[in-house]
């Protein structure tokens, strides 16, 4: 009977339609590889063909959305560099292809109900593992178009960006790319992660994906910082600017690299609370070393705002967890619900369980020793990073200590504010800020006096100013409403948390918003699609049904 079940599963997986998909994918892989070989990019051709065939096999064999999301999370930085065609002004990219693949899997899955029913009929003859996978497949959430208030408001913002790119932009193709990759795809990724990424399924895969990603980002950045060699060359990105090494790793900008590493660091800090797994000594050492590596990586591009955001996030995380442990300890001392130790050594309370007399573990209002150690770790890391900068990158230290940068930001924001007043409703158009600035603010012929003779930059250097100048007050209003609803998701889950796991997920959600917003006040970081994709992916995953309270 087991042999019959295996044959039936194989026949279902490798149907005529599946063979057609594989043949089509192979054709695309060969055509893309041939075009890259014609440009003498042989390594890129090999990687492009391999990734294309792998994506085709995933689609043909009915890979779950969960597996595809985890695959994207672990491989996007490296695969995005090689999987793009054409290489310049790419139409096919790894992020677009994988998001489209997930959409196809979700759309086609309800049509395959006959196959699911036939496999279900063989359930008595399947082994236990196969039967469990069948039950998981049947219980997975069906494709639905229900969206939250945040997704609706951000969708309106994305639509406004697309309209602005088509109707106002001087470079329509580039502006549409920014609108799609920077606004639309992150929203789709948020939706997919929120509905289909379950932390209870395959926690080991998510654990090792996060560990591997952290080490890869650190290795790429450390090599660039130490050697000055740009490992992943994107058009328009520069590793050396004004004699200073601005590490960008596998991304197109140093700001994307720094903030994504910060997001991964916050996620790793709370990963064990989210997965609820126990680790042996070797796995625990692996996690801590990866956390240390990615914390160091986020400091390599030498952004003061990222260092400030790192300190703020760590304080929020440690204080939140300490107060939760204190609450759990007080309830235990009063005969409240029992508290069990999780894999990180911190107590975990299940307030829905039956109360039992367990001795309290935290009676004082002070932070536990574990929190002080974690905060001290960040302080020591910052001191060491500053020492390395002073010894190895004197130009960077001069930049960090120079007050002209602050005055330059103020001058830039003053000009951006004037542009908003000149075009208050819909702005100057998506991606038109640089052209408008050069046309109307020629500082070479005459400029107002600024402190220390500073001059404004030709970009707004702030997410808020960028939205306001490019999309006007209409876009800024939608941007504010969308982020307010996004914050409400995290805050509601934070106040309603009934277990350590839910508290950790909500804390991580809010800390990620802090990690994104503090640098975004002085950098137009939202301009970069890779950063937005990781940010919305993590927020969507943390607001999923496996980590939140359902009212």
C-alpha cells in the first residue's frame, strides 16, 4: 500500500501540466543564460539558469508558500544579484519572479482539489509522516483577498505612486520600477508573510535560514571593509565615496545593507522566543555568534542613525521582556499561572492555563542580570566599532564628528520644505526631485548663507520629505495613515499578549519599526526596494496568526 501511495503522489506531482511547466522553465533558463554568455557573464549565466530551473521545479511540484517565503528570506541578497535579466534595467528579477511564483502557487492550489481529495482517500494507507503532511495541506489557509486597514491604505499609496510615475515622471520606466518594487511588491510580501508564514511549521528551516543570512551579510560586508573590493557591483553604487569605504555588501546601497542587518539582528535576538525550540550548546553558540556578527555588520557602513537605532531597539527589547518576566513572577507568587523556562532561559507565561502555586522568580522592579548583560554587549560592541573606525578609517571618523553634516541636513530639509510648498497637492512627481532641485536651486550662481557654508543635497534625505516632495501632501497623508495602522497592529498585539511568545512577537514588531524609522528620519531609505521587502516581510510574519491574539 505504501508503494501504491508513493506512485500516486509521484503521478500527481509529475502530471502533463508539470512537465510543460518544467519545459517552459528550461527554455527560459537557456535563453537567459545564452544572453548572459553573449555578454561574457558566464558565472551569472550559470547562476541564472540554476535559479530559474529551481523555481520551475518548485512550481511544478507544488511547493508550499511557506517554503517559498523561507527560501526568499535566506537567498534574496545573493540570488537577486545574479538572477536579473537584462543585467542593466532588469525586467526579470529574483524578487519579482519569486513573488509571482508564490501567487501562482496560491491561485492554482484551490483548482487542485481533486488531487487533494484523492490523496486524502489514500490516507489510511499512507505512513504517519505522509498523513501528517496531508492534514497540514488541508488545514493551510486558503487563498483570500481579505486585507487589513494598513494594507488598504498602503495600497492607495502604491496606486498614487504608480499614477505619479506614469503621469508626472521625467523617466517613466525608472519611476514605474520604483513604484512597483518600492511600494507594490513589499505590500504583497507583507500579505503573503502574514497569511502563509507559520512559525510552528518547520522551525528548523527558519532558524538556519536566519543564521545563514546573518553570517553571509557579515562576511560580505567584512570583506569589503577590509579589502576595499566591491564584491557585488551594481550600477550607480559606489564602494568608495570621497575616499571613504561605504560598505554595501550584496545590496545596491550602504544604507540598505546597514538597516537590513539591523532588522536581522533584532529578529535574531527574539528568534528563540518566536520559534519556541530548545537548543543544545553548539546551536546556542551558533545563534549567539550569528547575532554578534550581524550586529557588527550593521555598524560597518558607519551610520550614526543606525547605531542610535540599534541602541534604542535593544533597550526596548530588554525592558519589554524584563517587565513581562516580572509580571509572570508576580503572578506566580500569588498563585498565578505556571511559568516554564523557554529555550533562552527566560520564563514563559501562559496566562490561559490553570493557576497553580509556583514560587515567584522576580519580585523587584529592577532589570534582570540577563538584560544588563545584553545591553552591556551592545555598549561594548559600539565602543569596539568606534575604535576600529578611528584606527582604520580616519576619514569616516572625521565625517562622523563633523557638525557640517548636521547643518547640511537642515539645509536640505529647508529646501525640501520649500518644494513641498511650491507643489503641495501631488508633489513634483515620483523620482523628479533631483531634476527639480537642479533646475530651480542652482547653488553655484547664488545661494543664501548657511552655517559653515554648507549646501543642501540634491536628494531629500528623509523618508517623510521624500514622500512629501515627490507625492505631495496627498501622498504624505496616505503614508502617515498607513504607518499609523501599521503601528496599531504591533501595539494591539503588544497590549493583548497572553504568552511570552506573543509578547516577543509584538516587541519584535515594534522594535523593527524603530529600526526602520530612526534611520529613515535622516535618510530616504524607503527608496530602496530590497530594504522595504525585508521590512514588510518581517512585519507580516510577526503579525501572522501563529504569533498573535485573534479577537
